[in-house]
C-alpha cells in the first residue's frame, strides 16, 4: 500500500469514529451527484417562526406552514465547479447559491466545500474560512459535504504547518479545523448533535 492510500484509509477510519460519513469519489462530478442524492433524501429545511400556536391571520398562518425549497450553498468554489454544480442542481430542481447567506439564516439544506488540507490522525479537514459566506454556509446548513483531495491529506497537524502559514500571510486570517458533525454536551452533560452547526458531516475523499 502506498503512502497516499494509507493516509486516506487512516483519514476514513478516524473521521468515522467522530460520526462523519466517509465515501470515496473519483471526480468532482461524482461528488456533485453524491451531494444531490443526499439532498434528495432529506426533508427540506423548514422556517420555524415563533407564535405559530397563536390565533393568526391567514397570511401569517400560511408562513408558519410554509416549507422552503431545498438549497445547496457552495461559496468559494472555482468558476468551473460553480457552473457544473449549478447545472446539476437545476437538473434536479434544487436551489443553488454561492452568496447571500444572510438571507438564509433560517437554514440551508447542504453546504458544499472543498478542503485546503486534512489531518489523518484526527479525521480533521481544514478550510480557509476568511469569507463570511463560507463561514455561514458551513454553520447554518443541516448537512455539510466536504471534498477532501487525497493529495491534501497529511498524517499529523505538524505537517500542515507550512500550508497554514501560507493561508495566514494576508491578515486577518480565519482557518477552520473541522472534526465530525457539530456536537455539545454543555447542558447536563447530555450529548446533542447539530446545536452549533450541521447535523451531518459527509467527507468525500477525492482520488487525485
């Protein structure tokens, strides 16, 4: 087994231990198709206004019952990837956005990203998150799908140091290390998933 394959296997193993769903893809097009399949299978995000239990006007009652169309948000992708994913979403009747996340704070279905690097020993991937659009997309989505190029996987955090220095050359920097789906046990030590971010994390290991 070569070193790239070994690191990919280790990444998959460690990410799986923190509830990430790990799959392997051979191209970005395959990653887009996977993401749309996940989107098809989930319920659309629902706007949950307060006061719906009250005696409301017809218009307000309709808002309480409204279901938004499904949306995939993918800020920061290269232009060719934006075009391909946008066309794939249109073909499935799924909304596609790359900006304007503040207009969707009630939630988006899927945030789609491509990792800068990954750390196999902890199942962690690294995102250059200087863009507010990307930060919001990965926080308000119910499902986060991240493509991790196998060539970008390193065994330990020390081995991504040089790359992190490059990302932080133009201050201010904002680099996110993401390991597993959002979870907390702050309240009475009861584990809750999705309180501070996505309910599900899918990592797609891209053979490159």
